[in-house]
C-alpha cells in the first residue's frame, strides 16, 4: 500500500523498479540513495548526473586525498617543514604515507597551473 510508505520508501521503490526493468547493473544502488538524501537533493543529484556514470571514491582514496591536501596546507600555506608536516598526519601506514606524498607532489603541480590567491584565504576560515 503506497499510502503507508514514507516518501523515501516511495523513491526507493521507484528506483528499484527502474533497476529491475532496465536491467542496468549500475542502477542497483540507486534505491539506497533515497535513504541518504532527502527528496529535493535526490532530485537535484538525478537531474545533474542524468545519463552519466558516477564512480564514488573508496574510503581509502578519500583518506589519501584528505591527508594529501592537509600536507599541502601544512607545507605550502602554513610553511611547516615537510618532515614536521608529514609527522603530523596521524594514523597512516607507511604505504599510505607514501601514497599521500605522491599525491601531494601531484597537487603541487596542479596548484602551480592555477592562480589561487592564498591571501584571500584566512587561516580562521580554513578551520571552520
């Protein structure tokens, strides 16, 4: 009975039916998004990415990226030494620190290609 379902359950059912009728494996997880996003944000996500394949980074990739950006901040913005900055990253394995360092070096190259006025970024704003 659709009248007894929550709105997120209805959206989930709709996306599940879409998956089952289209038989597109990438649609399998769409019905779960209904429990992560409200209806408005789900609609915006589906509208924005309509017809596109979206790959979500793994938790490990996100950890490496976040720490590489922190390393960039500590060295390039806060002017800490590489050794001190790397030591301040907590809970990383040796392999992860190597991956963070490799990504940090790539980030330097990327940031050198863009005109980012660091004077507009105040330290207090970065920590909110």
